[in-house]
């Protein structure tokens, strides 16, 4: 396990080390899904999620979702993220998701994570071990954060139509 870089908010209350991923030198890399059983013994409110990226040259993004479903069953089916709730996103240049003052995301007792990782080959075989750092609030915040996904797949935007509008 690599030694973490300096965490932007100090030492996290909980650090999750994702499994090592080997990225080939060339070619397309399928999304990687990692299930993490958090084994929380009580509900915990999160104020921020930080990232310590193992190999910046190949990690394109991470989508971190929370679920109460058994993570052993979550990767079955066509959409491993279905039924989970968005928690955090890493893209290059970001080191943390900081939630607004007086707000937090509730990780319920027994909650698990599903992490969707996107890697890009860099011309050399590379390994990545990334860590997630969670910062807990001492008490329930005034505002509870939730994600909402709105999706409309019933249209196509025509090529080169800069002013296309959906009815």
C-alpha cells in the first residue's frame, strides 16, 4: 500500500484503499467496478471525500456511489450502479468533494460503496492503487444531501446543429 499524499483536510476519519489495477500499455480499457463493504457499525454523516491517486497518468475518473444492497450481488446485471446513490466524483485536478456548510451525506449502517473507475492507457503498462478518504461530521447536519438523476433518452441531437432544442 503506497504512502498517501498529504490529505487536503488533514487525516481522514476513514481511508479506503482500492485494489490495485493494472492498466495495459495500449488499447481501450473497460470500466472497472469495485465493491467496498464499509462495515459501518452505525450511521455516519460525511462532510467531504478526498482522493489520493496512485497513478495520475492513467486514472481518468472515479464515480463513487453508496448502496445498502449487498455489493457481492451489485455487479450482476447490465448496470452495476443501478439502485445506488451518487456520492462523489473524481476527475483530474480535483483532490476532494467538499459538501456545503451545514450539510452532509448519510452513510447508513451497513452501507457499501460501488466505485466505477475509468482508466486510459499511457503507452506503458502501469499499476494504480488509489485511496479514498472520508471525513465524518460529529453530529447530524442541518441539510442532508441526496442525488437525483434526470434522464431523457428519447432524442438524438443532429450533428452540427448548434441550436437543437428538445420539446
